C-alpha cells in the first residue's frame, strides 16, 4: 500500500516562511538563491532576533548529538574530552576517529560488532579513497555517527540497560535523551523519526535548538560541575574529534573562543556562545552548501568575531577552474 504524501501546506513554517538568505552569484548575475530560517536567542533563552520563522518543529538531525551526549553523561558516561567530543560528533572517519570509537567500546567490554549504526564509508574524501583502494566496504565504525552509537552502548552497559534495543524510542536511554532535549529546548518534542544512522531523531523548533546550545555553551561558567559543562568543555577542547581535520565546524570551534557548534544533515547548524546566546540555522531546501555561509552572516549580525568567518562566509564559484563568483549571505 502506498502512503499518500502530506499536502504542501503541511510543511512547517520554518521551511515555507523562510526568506532568501544566500545568493549564488556568477559573473555578477544571481544564478540561484537559498531560503533559510535563523534564530538568535538571548542568554536567558528568549528570542533576540529571527530571520524567517523559528517556532515550528524541525529535525535538528546530528545537531542533536551534544544533547544526546548530555543525557549519556547524566547516566554515568565518563570519558576524556576527546572521546566525549567524539560522542557528540559527525566525524570524518579518519584513523584517530575510528581508534577513539574502539576505545569507547573497549572500555565498556564491547567491540565493533555491537554497533548498530548504518554501515558507510568514511566522510573524508582522501580517507574514503584509501579505504576503497584497500578493498574495504561500508562499515559501521567508519560511518560518521559511530562515536554517538559507541557512547550510547557504553551508557547502556553502565546503567544496566539492554544493549540490543538501544535504538528503540521506548528504550530507557532514548527516553532519557528526550527528557534532556525537552529540558534544554524548553519545549516538548513534537515528533520522533529515524535518523540516517538508525537512532531516533526528535523534532523541536529552531528557537528551541538555539536556546539549548546557548545553555550548553554557558554551562562551564554557570554550573561548572554539571554534565552540560562537561559537554561544552569537551567540544571546545577537541574540535578535531567533533568533525575532522579539514571540517568547517572544527575550524569554527577552534578559532572562536568560547563557541561551540554542531552541524547536522539537511542543512542544519547550531552554535552556542559563552555568554549564553544561541544561534540555529535551517536551510529550507536541505542543501548543505549554504548552511555555513548563512551561519557566518548571522554570526556577523550578532557581533561575533572569529578568524574562521572569512573562510565560511564566502564560498567561491568556479568557471573553468578560476573564481567567477561566490555564494554569499544576504538579508542580514
């Protein structure tokens, strides 16, 4: 039986009310545009500025991972900074990422065979090519969510929970994650679905995502002994484990004092600032090329200075191998 797709007007307002916030310019001519919504929240969690619409639900995808990791730490997960950052990551599948996943698993008496995330090739292009040359196929440990899944498994061992069903939304771990997401977003989870890696993904608003990241980023100052402070400290201490050696999210965290950030599929990215402000971006078409350009424009508008912004805010357009234009933020 074929399901009837939802009507077009059933799409969330965060998508349908999104303004144009990026232009792709070729030879001085606007060739394409990207619609996006952005929310900036104040240190107290209130909404400071909105571009587009920020109150309707959306899936944060992998931008949820720091909140998922927070639930794990609250239930006993205790790892050094680099491994905790790996639990928060969508890593590139480099050697040190895979070695870190094995360390998390080994510490819980587990192996790669216990991972239930979707097998894939490494994200980093050079590592992916090497992987294929060596005759290796898709593997769970190489997939970008293996750090999160290793952390989930280790938490289950520590808490005495079943490790075979940890992806079930009714599992105690997933219920604990939902509670943390609702607490930090200050709103209920609107929907639950299956993420690309096989774990649950929970819908909140863009404002809720920004609010949550602001609270995480401020935790080391506001509540230095808390699980949230551990997450923020780990993300700042080991950004190469959060993304990879050539990833934009890694550069942004490394080059912006006090900032934490996490990217997600379908063009989501969230940022928390040390003063407790949060920023969240959703590009309506889900295309990833505009997400960091839009974020850079929003960070500029919020008065944030970073050595990473020049790299992020203008992406060159090539013609015959030479720059002939750029993808640029607009509307800020």
